[in-house]
C-alpha cells in the first residue's frame, strides 16, 4: 500500500482522482464523507480545496473518474462528527461506565490541523476537540504543548 501513501508526490492528477471519485460517489448517494484516518481526511479535503479552486483541473478529474463532481458534500473527520454533530452533552448522557481517574495526553498530529485553510479543523496551534471529547468521558487531560506537532518548549 506504499503507492497510496506516496501517490500525491508521484502523480498529482491520480492523487486528486482517488479522493475525487469517493467524493463523487458520496454526492451520488446524497451523503457526506466521514473518515477515521487523518491522512485520508487530509487527502479528501485537499481534493475538495484544489478542485474548487481550479475548474480546469476539476474537469480533468471528472474525465478520469468518468463521473460528475459537484463538490457539494463535505468530508469530515470522525472527531468533528462526535464533537460538533453529536456534542459533548450527548456523550455525557450516554456514558455507562465512568472513566474518571484516567489521565490522557491528546495528540492530533499535523494531518488533522494543517494546512488550516484546507482542513478547517479546530485551532492548528492549540486543538481542543479531542480534549473536550475525552473530558466529556470523564478523562483528565494532561497538558502537552506539542499535541499538534508544533515545536514548543516542553
């Protein structure tokens, strides 16, 4: 599966066609996309961003995938769905076993938050979505200044 990891470096058109096809299929089904993988999330958001800003490239991708691509559906990471759509109040309401006493350091990595104009996910310097979900579960968050790969003093 190394090809999938490096396709964006080897062939930009293919790198946009793969998530473009997924986005087109989601449109046909009238659904938004949800991804649990930060890299997949970034690839789909990048495709949306680049194809919206370049109609010629969008036409080329549509020819490659042999499907219309309206870019009318959104691609979201699962953390956004849990936090924004379900909400922490619902999480607290549904808890069956308390997780109080557990401590965690949340780590977002860079794919979820960067580049912010593409991912549109939380604060790139100090993301808190995962922290809020964990706190709703009763978990104590231990502060970590490098939770999104930002070089910082520890």
